[in-house]
C-alpha cells in the first residue's frame, strides 16, 4: 500500500471513530439530562477518552467544566460591558465592550469566543482579563454551556462541521458584516472557541464565494483583514487568508490532542494552522486547570499580535 492510500485509510479510520464518538456523546448527554440522583446531582461521563470524575472534582474545576442549561438563552449573543447581552447580528459599533481598568477609551476592539463550559458571567471575567492584558476593548460572542457532557458532544460535532451551533452563526455573521463594511476584525478564542472560530471563518469564506461570487484568491485577500489569536484551541484546521497566531501549551491535552499539536506527532500532517500561521508553543503548569486555563496558562504567554507574527 502506497503512502497516499495509507494516509486515506488513516483519515477514514479517524473520521469513522469521531462520528461514533458524536453518537455516543449525544446519547450520554441525553441520558444525563434526564437523570437526577443523590439529591439532584447530575452524573456525567467524559467522552473522547476522558474518565468520569466525581462531582466534587468537577466543582473544583468549575471554571473549565461547570455550566448550566439556563445559559443556553445567551447562545450566540454578543456580550458587552457589565455582562449585558445583545442579539446575534448586532453591529459591533452598537455593543459597549469591556474596557481595561486603566483605560476607558482603547483604540482597538477584540472579539472573544469562550471555551467549553463557560457561563456568560465566566466569559465576562475572561473578557476583563483580556482587556487588562491587551489594552483593548473586548466584545464577546457567547458559546453557551449546557453542562460538560453536552458541551463535549458539541465539540465533536464542531470537529466534523456538523450540526447547528449558534455561536458559529453569530461569529460568522459578525465577521462577514465587518468585512463587507470595509473594517478589519481581531478575533480571540480559547479552547472550544477555536473550533467555533474555525467553523465561522470557513462559513464566511463560503459565503463570499457563493453569495458574492468572489474567487478563491479574492476571498483569501479579503480575509487578510481578519487577525486571529487562539489559546489552547481545539481546532486542527483553519482556512487560509486570516493572519493567525496560535498559542499551544505542550502540557495541555486540548491543543496537543485535538488542536495544533506539539509539533512532533505522526499525525501532524492532518493539521493545518492556516497559511502563514505562527504557532507559539511553550510549556507551563500541571493538571488540567493549570495547563488549560486562559488566565492561568495562556494570557501570561501572550505578546502583542504584530510582535508574535514577527516571531518576537
């Protein structure tokens, strides 16, 4: 069997296994949604090789795995200062963003997509951290949580570009509207937010080609007005055009298993960071909280975007 055939067989095996994981994860999520035990505690199980954790451990990791179904009402909504939400499609100019504590009038605006199992209020906290760290105004596109298991099932679907994710649609509409208005966009994403961003950018590229009749080259040129920073992103592939900087903690299983990898694995050929992307790998922390947290592990490693793109 030649190398190309072996590669195709490996891809088909991975894809088949991932599709099975989607079905298994969704069945598990449905069971969890209807099962109440031990005084109202919901019992769940990780998918994709994660082991079941006790509810006390989940509580300790609430910043990563916590979540509740009422958060779904904010799915895809834009989040601004004070946690105020705005319907999808609201122009960025009409959303009062979170500003740095030491600068109420920043000149830059970043759009941030949160990761797995973050409530709106938790996303708001991350937005303040980003604003303080970068000096920019931050507006959120909320990736709602329905609990750990359901969120992981959605991650697998996002991997396959299957199913409906309101955050994907909202981000795609936002980016498309800004580009058509002649404005640049700066996106930031953490964890599952990388998957949301990857899907949304692909949707924008398809829309520009199909609805606007643009050539592939013209689409890539227009997407060059989009800057993207991902932190522990779970997406392995991104469309060409945008300017990317991907931050990967090599101790973090999310980006090393599902995202841009550690740069050494045999499966690196399956990953695509986007044409001209910069991948900044580093080593930090221990345990899931210490290696994957946006504020703990990733933001301290961030450097200004232009410096990162220049390899500084």
